[in-house]
């Protein structure tokens, strides 16, 4: 930690970047949860489906890393998605205990509906950030995340 960062005094913890980030994250998550619930998904399920669209056959461990959850939590998410008919799982051809997961047609359909919910949220974020350039806002947020890695 730099000496400059260690000298920051916080008079009001509610008037900090960290608190504002958490507040924004919570508001976004609540908005997504509400919108996705209407089409039968949770936000973590949406995240898993989105990654599976990009990486068909991804393992539980890969999905858990991308979804910011534990492998056990991802297993529960995948069970729900499989029961709903949104994914199919099969044994990995080389690793017997590894399951390969892929979207079904129903999964692609629900992901299309979910994309509208997420696009609406993104549009609201961009409008709220105006007149700032969305690419600059994104770069700043990624820089903030990188400060803790």
C-alpha cells in the first residue's frame, strides 16, 4: 500500500468510494434479480448461461470462477438450470468426474429474453453516468477492481 493511500482519513464512511461502489452494485443486483425473476432466472443463473454461450462445454470449476461463486454453489445453480431444461450436461470425454455443460435450445431462448433485461440495466447505467464516456467509466471501475488484486 502506498504511503498516500495509508494516510486517508475517513470522517464519514458513507461518503467513500467503497460505500458508493457497494451501493451501486447492490442496486444493480436488485434490479437484475427483479427483472430476471420475471423470466424464471436468477442473476447467477444468467451469468452461467452467458458464459456457456461463450464457452460451450465449460466445466463446473470454470463456471464457478466466472460467476464469482464456489464450485458447490455453481453445482446448485447448474442443477436448477438442468431441471428447467436450459442446459444439458454430459461426461467429459477424457476426465470421468468432469461434466461438460452446454446450452439447450430453451436455454438460448431464455438467454435472449434475459439479454433484454440486462441491456435495459446497461442503458440505465449509461444514462446515469452521462455525460461521461461509458468506456472511461468501465475502465475506471476495472482499475478500482485491479487495485485489490
